[in-house]
C-alpha cells in the first residue's frame, strides 16, 4: 500500500511539472480591432448606408 501511495505522489508531481512546462511564460493580450471610440462616432441604421 505504501508503494502505491508513493507511486501516486510521484505521478501527481510529474503531472504538475508537465502542466507548468506547457503553460506559456507570458501570455500576450489579444489585440482587439477598433480601439477606443472617438467623439465623432455614429451608429448607422443600415450597414450599406453611406457615411455622412
């Protein structure tokens, strides 16, 4: 029974090690198209309507 507990602890430690190695060291923020809204932004009623 002691061997089984030691083997389980070793397996769990290896699992945690692999998970930490797969994780990206510094995840970059996802770029979002558009950015902040300007003061002269308007909502168009239809997408095909020309902007004024």
